[in-house]
C-alpha cells in the first residue's frame, strides 16, 4: 500500500467529526491457506495507537499496536 498525502487534506477537521463505527474485513495467509477475518471495532488515533476487536475461523481476538509511519 502506498501512502497518499492527499487523503489527509482535511485532517484538521477530523477532530470535529462524530465517532463512526465501520466494519473492516480482510484475510491473512498462514501455512499457504487463506483465512478471512473481520474487525467489529478498529481504531487508529491521532497519536498512531491502533486497537481493534475482531474474529476469524479460530475465534475472537483483539489487537493493539502503534503506526510507525514507515510505508513500503
């Protein structure tokens, strides 16, 4: 994924937006097998903190981490 600075042109008004819940879905590949996953709650805050709750074929999970700004 390439970082696109134009996506953030209006970032200065984000703090004025109401909280919105958006479902995310994706997949991971482990042992050559693709497994779907869904996030019911996923957030990245202004400091780069990442938190989320989700589920996959193995059950429910939570994640947390920090966006470091490096892109490939």
